[in-house]
C-alpha cells in the first residue's frame, strides 16, 4: 500500500511505541493558529515528555482546556488519558514530495504517577 497526502494523516500509531516511561520535561501554552499566524486564543497546553520507547526522544502531547499539571511535575513519570498518536507529512517549501514524517499527539488528561 502506498500512502498518499490524504491517507497519511489517517495513520494511527500505538501508544506502546512511546514506551512505558514517559518523563515530563516541560509544560507550555498552546495557541490557536489562523492562516499560519498565531492568535492570542489559548486552546490548551502542550506537555513535552521524554519517551523511553524512542530512546529518550521528546514528544509534545496537546491537551485542550485548562492546565492540568504545572512545572513542579517536571522530571516525574506521567501517563496520559485517551492518548491519540498520528503521523503527518512535512514538505520542503517549493519542492515536490515529502521531506519527513512527524508524530503528533493529543490526549484528554495527564496524571503524575511517581510523585
């Protein structure tokens, strides 16, 4: 099967891919974008975690709504509720074809599990 520009965003990735140890690295606000420009409309927060299953690579997980944990939870293990992982294509401006495949994540909640 060859994936197309339309089918790539429909590909889901198993949460087990991230590993069993997700360590919170940082928390920052997530804003709405319109026409490629950031607005002042706060839509949620992004929780950046280091993933044991990806050799410590970091991934931002966006959760809509109010902030659920703050910076005091940094360096603690966390788990996410209803974690949804998807791939997306990245293109080089002015060139044809996909440059890279990225991973984006959303969830409905986060819980600190070691502290």
